[in-house]
C-alpha cells in the first residue's frame, strides 16, 4: 500500500520544546510538532523544512531525522508514514500562522508555544506521543507502528528504540 509521506519537526533547546496548537483540520486542538505532507518533487527533508517555516515562521538548517512512525486507522487502507526530525538551532522569529499562510495552499493555522521538557502537554497531544516522546527527549532514535481506532484509541502498537533509522 502506497504510504502517505508526512513530516514532523520538533525544535528543542536543552530544557524546552517548541510545539504548535493546531487550530483547524486534522488533529485540531492538539499540541504537535510542525509538519505535514511531503509534496511531489521535494525530498522528505525539504518538506520538513518547508512545513516548519510555514507553520512556525522559523528556518532550521540542521534538521536531523530521529524517528519513523507508521500510523494506520481501522477501516482505512492508507498508512501514514511520519518522518520525525529534531533541530536544536533555528533562525527567524517564531510566529503564529493563520489564514495568511494560505498563499502556500496549506491551511497551517498553528499557534507555537515553548514547553519545558517536564511539562509536555501529553494529554493534549496525539495518543501515541506519550509512548515515543520520552525516547525523543532522551535523544534516542525510534521506530514505531500504531493502529488507531478513531483518533483517540490505540488498538495495538509496536515501538522500538533503534541505533539508526
Ligand atoms: C495520526 S496519529 C499521529 N500521531 C501523531 N503524533 C504527533 N504528530 C502527529 N502528526 C501525529 N499523528
């Protein structure tokens, strides 16, 4: 089954992580990293960088891939293949994206906010994040598969820390 390629960027400093509150669409009301679909003709890395800029206003030239997550939803044959990146440097000013980002034809609508690593709002994030976020925070690489039923229930999952992706 052709997987749908998506990106997820977690910008972090030693004690805090930049997350965005999705104001519309898929994952609305959840805090999340920045990301979205990989467009035809761009690499996954280029897609990650573009989405970060569109959704948060910042540019990172040092994105490192640290995770690979595959999501399946009961009743939906499409598998979401999410490439997770982190960066500890960025340039530019963090800004809220709103309808004006529509010029990129992406309805980003994200409200960025820093969270201290001991105060990550896991209860207001996707249900899978509670499993792999601790691996991210301690600098591990990880590979996972999650089968969702609806948007909140995880039917089964597999998650492993890996040396390399
Ligand atoms: C569809 S399930 C899902 N979990 C997620 N966690 C973090 N960021 C996402 N975009 C996620 N999607």
